[in-house]
């Protein structure tokens, strides 16, 4: 999964689009994100960021929004545009730091923000370089693209499903191997009450990532927005085939070896693992909810401002985007939001 997504020459995220230099999302890409729905997602986050700054932070202190996995920077533009629209005084002294460790994509971002400048935006190469005393960390659909390892329950015990090469077929295939020692503790926690052949995932990269992300602020909030489950739901015995899946041109697939480097590979997030890793780094869970409830609360000032007014074309467009972002049958329940805090 790591090679298929991140190989610097042939990986899925290395194949850049002609217009922005980044893989295209939305209608012309392989899948939709909340950002590709339209600018309303950024506007609602702007409302929530402004309120947290006013009520939770020292307004005399430099305030920084750090975003990781920000793709082509569109969410940063939408958030800053939203802050301008609502007239937030936060804009006067804030900074917005986009974390992009890959040099080719960092150069594309730098060029983009030189052509269409946003004075608050800085492009940095690591979470360490994004450090600030106070602020909010934001990532949207970042953790679902972390490489996952597959576990399979066979013969009353857990084993690991790894990649092998089938000479006769001339292609990679899955092969079952003994479980690595580093996964033994996790497998023991899962127990043995699973059907034969049950497949699931583990994402060890969450732990090392959180060890870096948690050092960002002395006082701050961390917003992790993604699709996934808490552990009691993630590892239900009924979820027999796991959550690893593929997307290509908006079509769902189940063969990760098809179209290598040309299809997205993704797996749901184990939010309990995220919470445990955060707790080890001194962060506390402040909130875990779905995107529907998170954005409904963020949208309260905006919805009150248009209440009782006939919507014009621009407002009607935003209301359609708002419905897509929050409706339980689209993105509202599928996406979850974990908010962590320090200070």
C-alpha cells in the first residue's frame, strides 16, 4: 500500500494533474472529499476556528492553524476566505501553515501561493517546522491514506497477510505469514472470537505520526476528520472482509493489485488507536462525533444570518453543499471528527 500510493515516480500520489500539479479530486478525479464539494466546508470551519479563538485562546498570543494533508491548498484558501467573509479579527494576526513533506509538491504549492497570494499562508516541510505556542491542527482525510497492514484469523489464531509474487500469473498476490511480534499485543487485545478467514487492518503509522503531531502546540486543539470507527465497531465479527478498498474513476474496487499507482487505496481509521496514541503524548479527547453534528454546530451563526430570507443563487448553492456535507446518507454520518486538546 505504501509503494502503490507513495512511490516517488510511480505511486498514486506522485501522478499529478496537469492543471494544479496535484491529483484531481471531485467529479474529474477518483473520489469526492468535503473540500471538493465546494467552499462551504472551509466557511464552516472558519466559523468554528474563529469561535474557538475567541473563547478558548489568549487573543494577544500569535495563533496558528496547521494543516497537514492539505493537497493543493484549496481548504486553506476556503478557510481564509471564510474568515474574511465573517469579518473575523483573527485574520489580523494569524498564520496558516501547510505541511507538505514532498519537495515536488511543496514547490507546486509555493508557486500556487505566489500566483494567488494569501499573506497568512506558509508552506513548511514537516510538523516540527510548523510548531507554534498556540493554535489548531487540522487534517481532513489524512489518516485513511496511511499504509495499513492486514491481519487474518486462521486456525483459531491471528496471522498476517503479506504480499508475494505469483510467477505463473506474473502478478502480486496475498500470502499468509506468521504474525510479527510487534502486532502480538494488539492481536491479543482483539481476542479470538472471530470467524475463520476474518480479515482486518492495523495501522502502526498512527503511533509515530501522533508522536510528532502532538508536539505542535503548548496550548491547542487537534481536529482529525476522516471516515472510520471506534474500536468496538471497527472490529465487529460481522465485518469479515475488513475496510481496505480501492477507488478509480469513482468506482469501488476490492483488488489492491489492479491498476497499481492508478487507483487510490484506503482503509477506515481506528479512532480508538488515535485516542490511545494521543493520550500517551499528553493530549485529551474533547469530542468525538460525526461530521453532521460537528458542522451543524459550526454552521449555527451562518444559518441564523440567513434565516427568514429568500436565498439567492449563491446562498442556494451553499445550502446544497451544506446538505451534502451533513446529510446522514452522504457525508454526514460516514465522516467522523475527533477533537483533542492540550492546555
